[in-house]
C-alpha cells in the first residue's frame, strides 16, 4: 500500500503558503512533536486551549497525509489571505457548495466561538443556501462538531458531497484577533483504527496494549530521526517507504502492522514464542485485509532476546519499539515495589541498548521506558541515561518542542494508568 500525497483541488482559493489548523489528540505535547517532526518547513504560529495548533507547512497536506499521523484528529487548510467576519461565512459556504450537484451537506468546526454564535451560523448558512436555490442539511451542532466518520461518509473532506468550514477565534490581551478561517481537508479514519486494533486475530491484554495511534507517532519519529541529517526541505515522499524498521519487542505486532500499512519493510522479533506466533498471525491477517503483498512490502518475524546480539542480513535503518514496561499492575504500587521494578527494568534497557549499538551501529532508536505512579511522585528510570550516552546515543526532540523538566523525552499516559510511557528518541553517532 503506497501512500501518495495529492494536491488539493481547492488550491486556487487557499492560502498561498499552505497554512493549517490541526485539532490534536488527548496527548497534545506528543501530537505537536509529531507535527514538528513530520511536516517539512513546519512553522508554529499558535497553540490554543491544548486542542488546536496553527502552523505553516512547506508542502500541501491532505486527507492521505493525515492518515499517516497518529496525533491529529482533524486538519483544516486556511483560505486565502482575507479578513473574514462571521457574516461572511454563509456566503463562503455558498461559494464552496454551489458547484456540487444536488443536495449538499455542510458542517462547522470552531474554536473560541460561543455555542450561540455557532448555532446562528448554522441557521444563517442554511437560509442563505436556500435563497440561492441549493437544498442542504448540516451535520454537527453548536456544541459538538460532526464526528470524523460523518465527514468521511458524506463527502465533506473531498467536497464531493459538501464541505466543512473551520473557524478559530484567537484572543490577545482579552481582545479578539482576526478570525482564522479554513476548509477541513482531513479527519482520522476511526473505523480503520478500530478494525485493525479490535478485529485482529491475536490480542494479549496481559502485556499491555500499545495504541495504534501511538505506534504511528513513534514510527514518524523514527522516520524523522533517520532523515534529520538530510535537507529540511524534503517532503513526505515515497522513498521513505523503503526504510526498514526493526521492532525487537514486537509483542502482538502493533508497530509492525503500522509499518506495513505505511509501506515500510519491517523486521519483528520477541523472546516469547507466544508473541512471535501472535505477530505472525496478525501480519498475515493485515495483509489480507489491506491487500499488502509480501513481495511489495516484506516482513520477517522470529524469536530473539532483544538483549542479545542480532545477526540479520537485512539493513536496519531505524529501531522503533515498545520495550518492556514491567509486569501489569492491578493496584497502585508501593515505593518499595517500584524500586524493585525499576532496578530490573534498568538492567533490561541497558542490555537492549547495548545489543542495538553493537548490532546496528548508526541506527537511531525510538523506544518507550516505563514511568511508575505510586502514591507520591512518579518514578522514572535514571541509570539508563548514562548507559545510553556511553554507548554513543544522544537523546533529541523534534524542532520547536520544549523540554519538560530535565528529561529529554515525551510522556504518554492516560489519567488512570499506573504505568506511563516515557518515549525516548535516541540518535546514534555514526561509526
């Protein structure tokens, strides 16, 4: 499956320098880091209420591009340089929707507007279209925007059946700034995520489940690190899809599955025979579901302890993996229990990094380390940082991303989780 990026047909009226609004997921720092890592010429303009990011891009982005991002829910592209008011929106809908044959569907996605203002916009837009002789209906309402699946099913993303206008109201010193107005061009395919996460033949809840969206984010970090020494003007091109990715803690194969969907050849291993079998079955199922031929996107799965040297014939470009987070916890651990878990995990991570540095010199590593949450302050690994440095690894973050505290890493954790994930991006010194 090759992911191609097409130029938007609405380009004539859009911003001359592609400018976008991204409605991001529940881990906004991760979502922003992914955008900064993946988008050539990324220029951040504003972060709004932890849920919206405004930025410029060096290349056009569309629905196909959004499908490669794990942390962005909806993407909208700014309309040409013009100062819009809310009174302009009904006319903008008419301009966009009149060329479409038959009854059209429209929607609004807003940030910073009151529910009353949004409700009035819906009504005025429908009335304006009616006066123009255009039958219409709208989806979403003043409190909840239309779900992604509704946008996809009703042709609002490719504008075959309608359109969604995105409006962001920014403020400065309590005063309204000019409206940011754009057309929604992409939305996450929730059904596709659910299918490959819930319908795959093997799921093992006893070892923790890596969300497919987080796997996508980690893969994107791997692609960025692999190319970070190349020109910053490079775009999301097909040649990326020949990168070979290794996942040495493959579990049930979430990362390898996402690699195949992206067109990346993947090598997967695990010391557990059960995991090897599960990954093999899941990849076979995925290939049938998504029609991914092994001759086009190769993969290999085998049993291997990740702390032992690897002997593989393939060239490994980057290691992307969810390492062991330790045994699953059913209740909040005591500090004594955490210290024991931490000691064991430090040894595992040190062995893993030594094996990677020895077997694949120069290949960057994207991995997760556990963060435990006892009753007091969270507990993270400490000794592994010196081990990584001694092995020639340097922790990095994508451009524009601020360091939180004193750790060069990104945290993924839901509020109810007893063990979080510290995502670490390690660049290896060339030998």
